[in-house]
């Protein structure tokens, strides 16, 4: 997230090696150079990086895959992505059952369901809550990660949801 984490390289040393980072920074005028820097540094640390919304950039910088925002799930190009890049990790943002269906059709490896709880990010969607997360998780043919307002203090509430993990920005910023 470019607003809350202008230089994602600075947080890489603090991340556990079992995570994957999604590089967004859509509006960065030097997005390609910054993506290359993030991927290079992350790979030296054993961290995977997915480039959000741009498979070509992901390929150019040697990323480990791509993250598809929900609106891209309607585009034809995503339906061949999994077949053309079986070595990639492909994830998608999902906010409802319609987008989950699109993610399943695109054969993504995992989805980030959001927002679970109220969040201060630019996403202006109603929070799904644990029950909404559980409904989407039950319908998902792929692993589901909870996103949006998720902090370590609420993780016990997510146990019955079926989510395999969580994603976020704010929680990692707090740990710096």
C-alpha cells in the first residue's frame, strides 16, 4: 500500500520468511524499478513477492506470481494465466460470491476475502464479519485468507471461519 508503506523494502527484514508480500504501489511513477528492488531484496531473504494487477510487470521483475484485484477477474486475460504460468502463485481479491466465482474460473491458487472487519483503507465496502467470511470460505474451492481490519488480537474469532490465514498491512506496520 503506497500510502501506508511508501517504501516496502524497509519492512522486508522484519517479516517472517513464511509470508508472501503483495506489491501494489499502482500509482508509483517508478513502479517497475521499485518492484524490481522489492523482488530482489525479498528473494535474498527467502520471501515471495506477488505483483498486483500486472502479470507483465510480474514477469519482467521475476516475481513469484500475481495478485488479481477483484475487477480484473472479469477480464479474459486472467483465464489463461494459471495455465500459462503454472510456476506462479496466483491470488485474487474477493469481496462477494460473484468475485469468488470469477476467481474459481480463473483457477487462482488462493483468495483474500475482504473486508472482514471495518477498516480505514480506501475500500468502501460493508464488513463481512466472521459469518460472511465463513459463507465465502465454505463456497471456495481454494484456500481463503482473511483481510481487512484483521489484527492478531482478533485471530481467535476467525478460527471457525475456515480461513487458512490472514493478510494485512496495518498489523505489520505496528510490528516495525
